[in-house]
C-alpha cells in the first residue's frame, strides 16, 4: 500500500490551464490563504508566478507564531532568565522578536532554552531534570492544541511537579469571522487550513460560507493547493458559495472527535490578543481549573497582557489582515529583513513577509 | 499552520507507535485516534498522530480532479 | 556594526555571511578580501599552489558514514580539489576536551590518516591543546592543507559564463540528515548515511576530460543553495536550476518534510557542483559518471544573465522562485 502522488507535474499543468480558462470569466478574485504553511508552500512552489494576473492570493493571519503577542514572548524570555528554569519550545518561536529581544538572544546569553518537536519532549525533560522548573511554550492553532492537551493530561496523571505549560493557543474560525466583519477587506474566497480542519471538521466554517464566501478546505501538496485555487475560482466565476472539502483523505466532516474532546477536557475558550490585529473574542484557549497546577501563567503569575504592542515601524498587523502586501510595507527589505526583523511576519518560517522576502512572490 | 507528514505505522506499543517516514523512524502518540493498525498511514504533527490517511479517499480526490479537468471550460 | 553577541546563527548560512562581512573581514582586510574561493592560490616561480584551512566541530563525533577524523581530512582535501589542486600535505591541530577517551582519539586519528593515505597526502605538522571539561564537545579539529594546482587549469567561482551548465555530482542532503538524526531533541532515527568522502579522484577525472571547467565548489554547511549563491554572486550572473532535475534521496525528502526543512539547505560532505561550458557537458557527464563518486552526476541548470536574484528555481509545477541562503541555524518547524 503506497501513498498516492499529489505532485504530478502533468496534472499540475492541466490544473493551471483550467485556472487560466476560468479566470477569463472573473474580473478579479482575492483569495485569502488562511494558513502559514500554505503561504510557505505557495511561495516555495512559485505559484503566484504562474497564476493569471487577476487571481490574487492574500496571506491571512494563519501563522500562530506571527500572531502570538509580544508580551507573551517577553514573558517567556523573562522566565528563561531564571537559572533554575528550562524553557522548552518549538523551533518556530526561537527567532521571533518580542518587544526588544528574542529567545535566540536570551539563549546566546546563557538561558537554558531547548528546541523540541513535541510537547511530550517537555515531559521527558522534566523527568530528567527533577531539580529544575520546566516550562513548555504552547503555541499553535487547533492542529497543535490537542497535542498540548494530551501532554497536560499525561503530566497530571504522572504527577509531574516540575513542569508547566505557558499556553497561547488560538482558534481559527473566530479569526475568520473577525476578518469578514472588517469592511476594509476585499476577499472573494478562502483556502481553509487542511490540518486545522482535520481536527475541527467542516461545521465551524458554516457561518463564514453562509456569509457569502466560497471556501475550500485545502491540503498542502502541489495538486492540493492548485486544485483548491481552481475550485475557489470556479465558485467565484459561477457566483456560488459553498464549502468544498478538497482534503477529504485527511479531513472528515466531524473532524477528530477524540482530539476535540481532549482539548475541551483541558482547556476553556477565552478572549485572545492577536499580534497586529487586537483582541478577538473567544479566540484563545486557557487551562481549566482542574489542571491549573500545570498552568505556567498561574504558577509564575504571568499574565499575557491584553495589549497589541508592535515593534516600531512594523506594519505586520496590516499584512496579517490582508490589507497590504508585504512588499508595500515601507520597512520591507530595508530596515526589516529575516536577519533583523521588526515584526514576527518577517522572522517566522511561515511569516508572510519572510515568504515574500525568500521567494519574491 | 501546520506541518504534518504522512507516516507509516510499523509497530504499536500501547499508545506509542513507531512510524516510518520514507526511511526515517520516529514515534507518534496514537491516543488521539482509534482503530490504528500496523501498515496504516497517519498524519503526524508535534509527536501525535492527528488523523488517519484514507487511501481510498485519496484515490477519489485524484479521480474527481481528473474528471473536473476533462469538463470543458464552457458552461 | 550591528552584531553584539555571537549566536548559533553565525555558524553557517546567512548568519555566517553576516559575521564574515561585519566582523571578520573588516578586521583582516580593511579594503576587501577579494573573490572568496575554496582555497588560496599562490605562485612560486614555476609552480602554482593552493592553501586552505577548515575547522571541524561536529557532534556527535561518530556517525553513520564517518567521523570527525574522516571529515577533517576530506573537508580540507575537498577544498583543495575544488581549486584543481592535488593535496600534498595537511597540518592537524587538535583541541581535546579533558576526559576524552584515548583509544577513541586514536580511532578518530586513524580515520583521518586513512583518508590522507588514500590521497597520498602527508600529515606534515600539527598541534595539540587540552581544554577543561565542558569546553570542547569531545574534540575540535582544524586542518590546513597545501596542494599543487593542475597545470593548464584555472578555476574560479568568478569564471562562470552565461550559457554554462551546472552539474551536480549526486544526491543531496545525506550528511545533514544523518547528523540531525543523531540529535535527541528531534526524535527521529534515520537510514541516511553521510556522503562524506574525498573528492580529489572524481574532480581530477573531470578536469582531465574537461580542462576548461570554469569552477567547482563542494556543498558543505549551507547546502546546495549556498554554493550556487556564491558562484552567481562572484561571477555576476544568475543561476537557474530545475527542481525536477535535482536528485534528492527519499530519506532526505522524508526527513525534510518531517522537520520542515528545505533539502537545498541541508549539509553535504561529498557532493560538488561543476560549472562547465555548454559544449563540454556530455564529456563532463561521461567523465563523472565513469567514477564511483560521480555515478549520479546530472545537469541541474545553467548560468544566465544576471537578474534580480542570484539563484532561481523552476519548481515542479512550473513556477519560478528565488533560492535563498539558509538561515544560520536550521530549526525544525511544526507550523
């Protein structure tokens, strides 16, 4: 049994031809890709260079690292400065600037900050270092929240006393609803995040679709992304709006119920601050009372300040909301580069500005 | 977000599965899924299997795409 | 100067370029270091020599396909080979961590020696220092090498001309993935084996068949992307490559998708790129493929007029995008 090929270049050319045919029936289509991994793949494949000029792909707030507040990063850095603490994080967070500093710089100055690929690694590190306090930086959307939730359940079960989770998980559908309520936005359709959808299923998107937006749940292989664009263009051309699941090999209509149950056993929904956007109601997760001994925010009295302080001269907020393209920001590629980023969009591996910088899309 | 890769289950030990990603061996916690068997493909993200890869659906998707491509541009 | 503290990013890729340009070159060369080649060529009347140096700090010290000793010899011999120089002698400087097992040290040194023997290269001189426990990851090695440049051949990264073809000697990413798989925090084991090997034999075979080869460069840290970038910048051209033509072993592809990394950015220790005139491409490929270290040699692109970006990639879906230098530190992504 082998995986099927979703990278065939012949099929890709045929889809691109079809997109060109459909595009002749459309004046302009502004399609928002709400997933940082989509932004990266679209850039990596050079897709913008082969789309017809009236099909415009906009990068939305789909980069969980980009939208993590500066004060969260500042707090993480502060926690790292305690010699008794070990900060455990995904690689994505290392270079993101907070207000003045980054975990990378803190590490260079001697803070014990370790990069891992799973919250389960934080549990092992806690067991191996009984004299230290281990703090896991739990960021990400609904794709990652179940992993954190399960790790919290396991940590409680194993009665691990020296581990806590600093949570800043965010939810995608509330962000989409906030976007479509913004009168300045000109979006025709959405490419929906395939792996978030694998967890949450189809129903959380119904409100967005019913508001008149064609939506396609899209995977990450070349054929997935191209067919996602083709299907949205087709709906736009026919002035229809519906939800199409283009990633059905992974996304079930009900999502992953076990994962969702796990998430809502551990977390409550709360308001959350999205860097560069502001507070989006009911768009974040916080640890429930019965797991509060594992909540780093409570243990270390760290409150993620509900502010939206961005580094000076940074227009990440406008980029994230799809209001401007990265290369229209006056700082882009001048005072703001991946080596010296002003804001998270430039430093995150999926940041819209980093993708533009790297691939010139 | 977010990066997940298709991985083949090669052994299972309780909730921990050994997975093969094109010659690279890693581990995935399968407690977020049910009815996982050796030989299944799962999507692995942050050390967890988050969904099963449905080969039959994959075939359907490709078939559907090729049918859509056959339909002419005129409506 | 904007660099205040040295970080891990300064060890390779973009970060390393920044460190060289902002701190190291200004200290040594107030005007400019000139074109940066893999080895420095100098003449003593009648003979051309090549001189180069490299330091090796790999962890772990032993890995599938090699060890720090083999790496230290191959790395410097390969830099000489890339400048068409037959390696003649190496210096070996050792920085040893207190507590290092002596029989392990012997094993590493014998590895180094074995590569020298098969390349008729003498270990001419050396130095040893011991540092306190915690200050050296087991051991660090620096090797410097001298070679004699092949008569009738003059290679430089500045020589690439419009219309030249870009040949890659084999599949990329094996060394980098082998090393990454050894890191506990990444949680994976790999069937990848380092491609570490000395390239003098295969490059000499190429140069014997095509003495007017323009340039060669071995891909080490920074991957294929870094050397193409360097060649394009030095020759003031743009290099266009084709994603479908670049051989990436499945095991590298799989590890890269797992970690969220780009195969073009992954380290190699036994692969090189040769820029040859278009009319010589068949001869070049034949010579390379006849050699065991060049069996998979293939054309991956060509040199064109300078455009905005030094390196452009035509993707498998027909799009075009620039290839960037890798970040100084390759971090795994989950997003």
